[in-house]
C-alpha cells in the first residue's frame, strides 16, 4: 500500500508538472529556495518547506535538483561563482597602465554587492558554514566558493605585485574585501534600519575603503 501511494503521488506530480509551461516548476523551486534560504540558513531549511512554498511536490524538487544541496548550489552558489569567473576574465584582459583603479574596483565591488543582496541566503550560509560538515560543504557548493575565492586571492597577489607592494599573505586583501562586502549586506538592517543609504553611496564607500585600505598601503 505505501508503495502504491508513492506511485500515485508521483503520477499526480508529473501530471501537474505537465500542465505547467516547460521549466516553470524548476523556476518556482529556485525562487522559493532563494526566498527561504534568505530567511533561514541551509541547515534549518527543509526540502518540504521549499516544495510547499513553490507549490510543487517534493518529488519534483528531487527530480530537478537531486537534493537540497543540489538546489542550494544552483540557486545561490552558481550566481556567485559565475560572477567571480567573469571578473577573472575581466582581470586577465586588462592592460595595467591603461586601467583606472577606481573603475576596476567598482566593476568588482558593485556586481558582487548586487549578487549578495539578491542571494542573501548565501550570506547566511557563509556565516553559519562553520557548523556544516565537510560533506555538506562540498555537496552544497561552498567548496566551489572556496576554490573561486582562492583564484581571487591570486588576482589580489598579482595586483599587489604590479604596484610594488609586498605582503606575507597577499591573498588576504581580496578575502578582506569580500568579507567587508558580505558584512555590509548582512548588517544593513542592523546598521541602518529601514532607511539605508543608497546603493550608490554604499558602493562608493566600499570602493574607497578597498582602494585606500589595501592598494595604497605603505609598500
């Protein structure tokens, strides 16, 4: 009997999915996941909650993404790592002597800030990552973020070298910059309540803090 019920439930889910436009269930699940992960961290959010919020069966969640970790990876991690990959391509294409530091910093900080605001569940998970197992870290894609940030650390080291700066840990400026942006996103409400500064004002401050706090330090 339980097996028959499961089959019926699966058939009903497939029939419902068939009435939706192609890709609609997947989009609904991604939207619901981003919303729920922004309010509760990775561990506290269940697949049942996500499916109910999306208005689809839990079966469809597993069918499209395989697991909660797979859904988290696609909903939140992929946009972050895609941005870092795009910035790496931008960095590789620059000509140092023709590059405006302020504009380059803005090209990195502005879009990264936007990605984190749009995917705040990632920020919550960053903060709570110490409580995740290594298996969860790899399955959910946090390991991908670590690897992407290591590339950003290499960019940081190259940038310092181009400017004749020295550091025993040249990757730390990049990690410090990301941490500063994550903190601004995570603490906006704490800092400013319902009247935060404009996006432009926040980006300008982050750019100035990055440039004058890291790139223009004594050599």
